[in-house]
C-alpha cells in the first residue's frame, strides 16, 4: 500500500527542517561496490539521499547504496515532516479539512494545534499514538513563500497566483467578485466600469448609475496573494483609499460602508453583497459554481500548492496526489470554496446561453444554424470540463490540460455509461462565419486527438467523444474585448443520453 511507503519513510536527523548545522559527511557506496560517493548529507526522505559533492548536489536512490559515516540517517526513525507556507486565509480554511480528510481515508488520527497565525498538525497511528507525520503551516507573503521554496525552508506554498518558476497543484477554485454593502442599491456593474473604478478613473457612484456620492475604494495589502491575483488581471495596482491586511477585515469594512467598493475572493466576501457583473455587451457574468468550474466566469482563479523544482519527500507527494480524491473535493466544498470535481448541468437549464446566442447572432449565424444548435442542446447536459487555448495558438492552456487528464480518467472507468460524449467546438465572432466554423471544428478535433493520446491503448473506441462544431453560434461573452473573444474560443463536453429498447422478458 502507498500508505505504508510513507509510513516507513525515514527522516533522519536531517529531516529538511532547514537545520544546516546538522549536515554531516557521508559515503554512499553502491551495493555491488562499483561506485562510491563522498559528500555532505543534505537530506533523506526515506527514498532518496540528497548529497552535496564535489560534482554538485546529487540525488541518489537509497535502495541502491549503503550509507556510511556520522551523517547517515537512523533508519528506525519514522517521522515525516511537511512544511507549508503561503497565503493565510485560504491556507487556514483549506488545509485543516484536507488534512482531516486525508487522515480519515487512511485510518489515521489527526491532532491540530493553532500556532500564532498558522498551525502544527500531527498524523499518528490510531491505538498506538505513534506520530508518523508532522505538518506545519506558517503564513507568509507571496515573496516570502517563493523564497522559502527556493531555499528549501518549505516544501509547499499556498498561493492564488501561478508562477512559472514553480510547479502547481490546484486545491480549490475561487472567483474574484466585486463587493458592496447590502444597502448599496446598484443592481450590477459592467467589467469596463469596474476596471475604471478599480483604477481610480471613476470616483463617484453617479458615474455607475448610483447617487452622487464619492466612491470609497477598499483593497487588500499588496503583499497578499489574492490582491496579487487581482493586480495580475488588471495589469495595474489598485489606488485604494483604505487598505486591509486580511480578507475578513476587508469584507467587514465594506459591509459597513454604503459607499465602499472592493473586489475579493467569493469565499471571503463575508457579510458584504456580491455585485452582479456584466461584460461590455451586457452579457451576465455569473460566478456560479458550474460556470466557475467551466472557466466561463472571467475572474476565476485557482488556490494552488506551489512546489519547488526538486524532488519532494514521499509524504508531500502522497498529499498532493490526495487532492484528486473525492474526499478532498468534499472537504474543499465544506470549507466554502469551489471544488474541482467535474459536474454536469442540463443545457436547456441555462436560458442565458440561448439568449446570448439569439442576441449575438449576426449575418453569419442564420436562423437554421440556431435551430440546429437548439436541437443539439435539447435533452443534453454540459460537463464543467471545458477546453480553452493559449492566446494565439491551438495549444491547450494549463487548466485545460488538467481537464484533459480528468476526462481521460473518467472515460477509462466508464463514468459516462448511458451517454454519448460530444466535443462541441465554438469560436469567437471575428472573421468570416464559414472560417469560424472550420476553426471550431479543428479545435474540437485537436482536443479529441490529445484525448486519444492520453487514454491507455486498447480503450474501446465507442467511449471516445464525437465532434460537433457550431462556430460563433453560442457566445459566452462580448466579442469586442480580447477576454471575451478568448472565452468564446472553447470546446465543451456534452453528454447526450442514449436510449435503448429493453429486451423483452418471458416465462
């Protein structure tokens, strides 16, 4: 069992605790005597030695060598250590229930003790109380978290922003939403107006359709992960008149001030009211769970665990793998965030999409094409697994590559039995209608090709999706903006029930 692997993993005197003074000389000798390496032992995770040698840092498989010297680990020790740092609010909200779910699925006991702003947790065997793993979480700014990963002072970092210098495993999804006080009567705000308000160009509620009152812009501190996620979307800092250290303080202050405006994660909006968002064409942009999962809401972001570009201890890898477990998804939802588990909704239940199709239909989308679209949607459901592409290319973006892996796994276990899978391709509305139809079909075929390559050999071809293309017939957002066009260029996964006649029965 994989559990037994990390339970037996040995963290020697050197357990990646950042205690450089404990580093000692060792000699690693191949079991057949053919090779010997001298150096300073920097760490041992129960599987691999990390040794600083005259050739540089080397990682050596422990099964193939014999360790000799004062720095060799005590192989009777069974304690795994996992140090996590990063964003405070999502870390404190998500990590404890995830660790509790992890412990429950593996029959272990969890003890969690608050420590200042973070916590210390211990996983132990039930009955013996032998501690098998110790986990710490210490909140830090994004810059401090990255530095801790690079220096080896932490194995994982909670973050709301991606960083090309690190790996990332998503724990949960969230959505940036504008918030106001509940007695603020503004019915909605468009994305262009929101951008102008957040940049300081709009300073009075009257410009947004409200009363003649000054707009008080609130924001989180610049060194918070969620604020950095917002700044990355805006491309500029927010000139707020009031700065808050925590999302809770931000939401509480906005809820008290009828003329305040802020943007925060949906999971941390507290008593404030989420202000409905539209795009520049008036298309509603809803932060509903299924739409966030599908990436249709433009301000969706992932809460991830960043990983350094080095081999992690076995227990850390086991915990990262657990994030795909159904128990982990349940824990995420219970913490108030949006889990990543695929879900489906009836296509006809979303009247807004059909309304958008009718409103956005131009000369390149004749009535016959709208009827074909309506017929295809009738009785079908849409999965939240949606595929979008890197700007200016046919390459799937990072989230879509994850969706491809999830879809392949579901097909492999025959999770869609009783349904016919369809990859429905769509384009934006720029350019010629016939060319857009071909582009949408090409993208859907590209996803099918990538899916086929991901599935194991011998997969029943009947389980593979069919391809249908609808060009620009079903816009998600306004084509006048780059973000809207990107949202419209997509491939959706549809499920259409397959009805078969029941065999006759007789005596």
